[in-house]
C-alpha cells in the first residue's frame, strides 16, 4: 500500500503581517495548523 503525504506552508490574508499556516494531507485527510510565525506581504 502506497502512502501519499503532502505538506504545504501558506499565508492567510491579514492587515499588516501574514500568519503562516501549515497544511498536512495524508491519504486525503487534512490537518491545518498555525505555525505562530508571521511574514510581510512583500516576501
């Protein structure tokens, strides 16, 4: 049986700094977590 995993980091829209979130997908099941880190929208 093959196991498929996908990991994605993304920023959600905000006012000043974008919060960075992590999405892990394992065999079609998703888990989304906040990394408690922020980045400027220009980056």
